[in-house]
C-alpha cells in the first residue's frame, strides 16, 4: 500500500511527491550511474546518461520483484545543476518513457563529482512492494 502525502494547503508537487507512506517489502537500489551492464559508458550526454541510469534502476527493481509503481523515494545526484535545469523538458520525457507517470518523493542535489569521473548523474531509490 502506498499513500501520497500532500500537506493541506500546500501547492501540488509537480514531477515528484512531497512524501510517501508505504507498507511491505522494502527494496533498496544503490546509486546507479549512466553506464551499461558491463560498466562501460556509451555516451557523455547528460540526457542519455539519465536514460541509462533510469534503465539501470528499473533493472535492479525488477530483480527485487518491484516496478516503478513501488518507488517511494528517489535521490538524484548531478554534477551540473545548470544543465539539469536547462534540460528539464528533455529529462521529463525520458523519465516518463522509462519510469512512467509515477513520481515518488524526490531529492536532487548538485555534487562536486561522482566516483566514476565520466558519470554526470547518480540515482538511488527506495521501493516498497505491498505485502
């Protein structure tokens, strides 16, 4: 069971939830980056790395018998917030293509760098599969 938490009187969140309540089996997806299953980067483009990163997240969720509808929390780490904000329309299209229209509680943080020098984004997720 998942419940979107929307405080009374708050403007609706767009593209994320302010909070989620859930009960069930928890699935934790460690930070995924924009490389393929062989841990090789195929591109340095931010949007394409986001596409691969989200695909990697979905693969890990499937391995835990979960899907995007079970995500309750998603944290994004980006190395360039200016590029992130400038390309939100493209990013939204990729998100909906890979994840669909499920928007968990999200946080996005700019970081000085990620462990893999070519990585432009890293995403971690918590999902809860109802009992």
